[in-house]
C-alpha cells in the first residue's frame, strides 16, 4: 500500500474512532439523548482529522513527507494527531480556520503593499527617466507661459518670475520629490500660492505629481522642468 493511501486510511479510521469516542463520552454523561447524533460526531471527527496535514504544513513539519528514509513510526505519530483533532473536532477546526484566515489576510496585505510599491516605483520612474519623445520636445528652448498667472491679481510680473524660479530651484538640490507644504515652509511662501504655481506649471509640463503610501501628494520636475531650472541657474 502506498504512502498516500495509508495516510487517508489513518485520517478516516482514526478520525471516525475519535469522533465516536467523543460522542460516547457525552452520551453516557446524559448530555446527548439522540443516538443518531453519532453520525454528526463521526463526520466531525473525520473532518477535523482531514485538517491535520494542513495544520502540519502550517507548522512546516515534515512528519508526513515521504522519503527514502521515511520512519514508519511517524504513521503512529500522525494517527495521534488525527485522534486529538478528531476528539476535539470543534475546537480544532475553529483554531485552524482562524489561523488560515489570518494568514490569508496577512498575505493579501503583503500583496497590496507589493502592488502599491510597484505602482509607486513606476510613477517615480515615469518622472525620473526621460523618454525619447520628451527629449525631442526639450531640444528647443524651454519657456514658461506667464499669461495664466498674470490673469490672477495676486501675482506681479517680476514677483511671479522670482517665485517660479525659486520653486523650481528647490527641486534641484537633494530633494527630488516634495510636498507643497514643505516648499512653502522652506521658501516662506503662502502654501496656496505655491500650489497655484505648481498646478499651473504642471499644465505646462514642468511638474508631475504622484501620491505616496500615506496619501500625500508629491511633486517632481519633469525632464523639461529640470532643463529649464538648470538653464535658469546657469544664467545667473
């Protein structure tokens, strides 16, 4: 008889015996009066014994792994596990079920984190790495259209140029990804003004945005924006 067949027989026979023993214990104590409930206890015992291989696998046990040097005494150890599981079938099934659900939840969380990380990295690469088409666009002189800002009364011509240059320059140092709040704090600008400039320059291809794992909006220069910033810095 092969290894798998022996394990199946142990599960069915020992699980049924454990379930029957559990039934008789409560029957003779008078807690069970219906004799036909024995079927429920036997099936429950077999069901719990069926979960023993899963339980052993969760423990990374090699008890039932067949090999050339497999010790046949392990069949008796496995039978002992099946008996305990079958006798305490309800508690064992609930315990294994809870453990499996927790493992699945933990796995789903890890998968979600991995997917988010991959998407985040993809967005960052999209910002950092210049594409051929973008490189062609930036071969000509990069200019910023100030007309949209000039329409807003809170911006003066000289003032908006200075603010735009300083905001762009703040990305040319060690920080490649920044929040509007961080920029406003560093430059001592109003955060609303900073966000207005960032959004306006984003429409012109100078900035791109992404969202970090905490839901914060981050800004970064595009290749075009970086070339503009480097040109303005070198002209000073």
